[in-house]
């Protein structure tokens, strides 16, 4: 009986500890993030409603938030996990509008819109190859809702 009691106490402590750890890993980021920024005077298409929670759930299965959140050289931020502070994309990808014609592809990601399109479409295409039954969006209409007038 004493062994059973000790076992139950240990299980209780483990449960409380794992609950505290899990709650500390929760992010303060909203589940849905409208991808708009005051730097844009006018959006030509509807504002993307980025489902951060859905992407966290999918990405953290591989435990790599750095797939999206990267350093200034484009390399994954090692050890990044839920709840860690990260910069907003526009802090580095700070050019607004479209890049001038003739801009080299690797330099286009300086533009905020191009960085999003490059990152999101590339990841969605790769995801669709892995899971063709799900179909992550790769077209304008797939991410941008119809603009309200």
C-alpha cells in the first residue's frame, strides 16, 4: 500500500511538472495573424489571415520553428521554440512594393512582399509534394481572400 501511495505521489508531481512546462511553452502570438502592415498604403489584394497556430502545430512536429524564423543570412534559428521572442518579418525585409525589373532573385527577398511569397509558396509547394491529399495554397486566391469593397 505504501509503494502504491508513493507511486501516486510521484505521478502527481510529474503531471503537475509537465503541465507547468507545457503552459510555459505556449506562445503569446495570436492564433490568426492578419499579414498587414501600416507601411503599405494600400493592399491590392485581400489581407492574408495567417493561421499561425496551424503552422506551429505542423512545424513543431519536426521541432523546427526556424524553418520560417531565420537569421539575417536566411539560416534557421537553432533552438527556437514556442514562446521565444522573434522579430517581425518587416524588420529585415523592409522594402515596400515590388523590386525593380532586373533584380536578382536572391536580392528580391529584401522586399517584404517578395520574402513572404518566396517563403510561403516554396514551403507550400514542398508540403504538397509530401502530402498531396491536403493541398496547401499556392495561388493568390488560395491565401488572399476576396478584397472587401
